[in-house]
């Protein structure tokens, strides 16, 4: 056995040992142990059993609340996609933007991504009051960070061939952008926005727990009063809506890319 192979195995073993130590440290800090997990399983079973059958009298109310969550996700994603479009080019280092502007744009996107949707949701609920507007603001702002980063990377990976061809033919900057850059990035931008919409739909259901509208409001009220059949009906609405939109979004992305 070669020295390189032995060294590689030693590194793998060392990494596994470090990972195990970190996991044990994290579990100990959170007071997680097998006994707590074992005693909690029957409680989970009783709660799930209490949700069945779902309270169908809340079918319409749950569906309307889920529809509001979908609307929040649509509006938040659309606003973020529009605002992110220019930022994506400002944060790309291959389109002639000054290096200082690129660095500042990237740091702004990094700063936005540090705030979770729930924190932003609490902030906007405190600012605008409970309701869908706070949810749209929270989802839209948080989405700018992710979409800006991914879209700027898409811009940085474009094919330079069409750009150089137009430059050699004497095209100006606007023509190069319109005919060489924009057609390359648009399908990827749309696919990324659709993927973010899927994430935002899940986030919109959770934001309701802090008063930012949608089906999370019903879930919060039902959980507070232990109305498990209503919780079951609300979760069923979430599952159906999220599954349908996931399949639809995946189909659209495949057709675009």
C-alpha cells in the first residue's frame, strides 16, 4: 500500500472522528439523548391520531388561508425577482462593472441572507401590523439575497462566444446585452425564481405563525387551543397545495431549461 493511500485513509478517519466529536458536543448541549427520543415517540403518535379524521368543517377556511399563503409567495417572489435583476449584474465580475461596486453588491446580498424569514416576519409585523403585507415584505426581502447570489453566478458563467462575436461586428453595449447576454440568462433566471417560489410557499405557511398572514394563522390558533382535527385539516391543505405546486414548478423548469 502506497504512502499516499495510507495518508488518505488517515485523513478520512480523522475527519470522521472530528465529525463524531462535534455531533456528540451538539447533542449534549441540546440535552438530546435516546431516552428523551424514546419517551417522545408515543406522544407524537397520540397527537397524529388526534388529527385523524381532519375537521372537514374547516375545509373552506383552510383552503382560503392556503390560497392567501400562495398569494404571499407569488407576490414576494415576483417583487424579489424584479428587484434582483439589476443587482445580479452589479454583483457579477465579468460584465464590466467596477470591482468596488461588485464587492459592495455581494456584501449587501450576504447581509440580506443572514436574516431568516421568521426574524424578518416579526420585524415587518411589528412595523406594518399583522397580515399578508408583512409576509410579502419578509419573503421578498429574504428572496433578494438568495436570488441575487444565484443569478450573479449565472451571469458569471455565461458563454463569452456570442458576446465576442457581436463585439467584432461593431455592436454597442445595449445590443450586446439584448442579443448575447439576456437570452442566455433569462431561462436560468426564471428557473431560479420558480425554485425560490417553491421555497417561499413553505416559508409563507410558517410566517403565519408570527402573524404574517396565510394558513399559519389558523395553525397557530389551533395549536394554542389543542384543536388537533383543525390542525390536521390545515396540514392536509398545505400538503396538497405544496405537492401540486412542486410538480407544476418542476415541469415548467424542465421545459424552460
